[in-house]
C-alpha cells in the first residue's frame, strides 16, 4: 500500500453523544494513514485499530430528520422494490442504523425484515410495520447465517469494516446456492473525495474506501456477479447490485475501468491537499478578523473531520444540527456545542459553513423561515 495521506489526533468516533465539553475535548483519538493499492485500487487506513471503537446506542448517526435525505431514501426504496419485485419477501439489512430504510422496504413492499446493528435503539421505531421487522442489536456475522433473505442490503457500512473480503465472503456463504437472492451495497465514492480533496470525508470510522473498480473487483473475487453500478445522492454514493455467481462471471462493466484515473487522483490529492487546508484556515481567519460570527451546519462525521483537521476552536463556537438527540451535546475533539436551528435566532450568525452541499437549499429555506440570512458557504 502506497501511503499518501497521514493525520493524527482523530476522534475514534465522530457521532458519539458526548454530554460535556470536557469529555468531548478528551475523547479518545487515533491515527489515519491512507494507503493506495496500485493493483486493485483499494484505499484503506493501514493503521486502523478497531479495538479503539465501541458502536453502541450512544452512536447517533441517523439522517432521518432531513426531508432531503428522506426523499432520497424513499425514492431508493421504491426503485429497488420495483426493479426486483420485492413484494411479500424476506429482507435483511446489515448495518441498519435505526431501521429507517428497512422500514421503508417493508412498508412499501409489504415485506418482512431483519436488521442488524449494534447501535440500534429499540425505543425509536414504533410504526405500522413493526410487527414484521426484527432488529438484532449486534454485528452481522457467521452466527446469523440461519437468517435467509430474498434481498440483502448493506448501506454505508462496508466502509467501516477493515477486512472487507472476509465480510463479503460471509455474505456470500449466507446466500449459498440461492441464485435469486439480490445483494445491494451503498458506499461513499472515494474518487469524489480525492477530486474535491474532501478532507471532511476522511474520519476514523471509515477505514475502507472504494471506487467502482475496487468495489466490483472485491465482489467478483468473493463469488458475486455484479449486475449494475450507479451513483446517487449528488454523486456522493456508489451503488452496487449483485447476485451470487456460479462459475465464471460475465464481462466487466465500463464503470470499472478506473485504475489509471485513481492513480492520477491520488497523486492530485497528495500534492494539493496542503493548499486546500491553508485556504480554509485563511478563510476562517478572515471571518474572525472581520468580527463575524460563524457556525457550521452538520454536527456529524463531516463536521468533526472538518473541525479536527483544521484544529478549529475559538473561530467557531457552535455546530448546528436538526437531530434533536444531539442538542446540548458537544463535538468530539474540538468541543463545539451542538445546537438546534432555533438557537440561531439568538446566536445570529453571519456565516454558516454547510458540511454537505446537498442540504444547502433545505438549510437556506430553514434560515429564511426564521428571518435569518447569513452567508452560506458549502464545503
């Protein structure tokens, strides 16, 4: 692995609920050393230590309070149900979070579901399909191979797993000789991270990074036939649809041919990231010098990575989030207090740095309803 990016002092969890600033400032840290494989295109944190982490009910990662995200989720659920005729089927979701997506699949398609996630919190999901869904508060592993699904999905989880081939092979063994089982995986797109030098998308939980090519090669080697590849959510996510392979896989898909592009993009990231960081430091210094109040909007992993990488302390006092479970807690590593959008009517910020551009319109509309018109700066 060719190491091309290193960073230290990274909080080992970005969305753990931390009730005091002291706990946030003293939160455990780890190191990141991103390595690139020139043969397959896989990128990973080669110094990642899973023993530092604890995925529990204090891990608050839901995005379900956003209308923008919910619209994406609903459209995705309907697409998968229509494409694969998911009606009265058994659905498995690995890394289901609080079960929002699994609930949609079961509700829209009248399906039955089983969700696996150690951070699942049972008091959150009470709805009309609850009787048809079982949640298991644990990591998915070999001991759960008795749970068979017509459709197995895994969204925004594979990037948290260091031994990716072992994990995908476990899924393949679970499928066995059932040729009609459909597999759906969603992961962040590492090429966008490299192209945009999106340092706010590099954090300790994400130990594995994929492009279309590396993702497809992984699944083929582990016994799957890749059916389709596509991008979603403003090209932030990669989607892979697959089914079990028996014998030789068919020809490759055109999106897989990205290894030469990755080589160039890794080099570009390595050479230009220092300038990107300096540009943000200068921008924050100018805002502070002008006497302007600045907040970030998005108190999740991107926000933690942005603040810790730049070592932002006094320049930004608050992080805004629409998730009420986060309000009154503090950002890991740098200690900013997490506040509600309503709080901004008291804080009256001049500048709002938006941690994900896909939410700019939603945020702008929220601010305007409150009579606020600060400058929005998307990362």
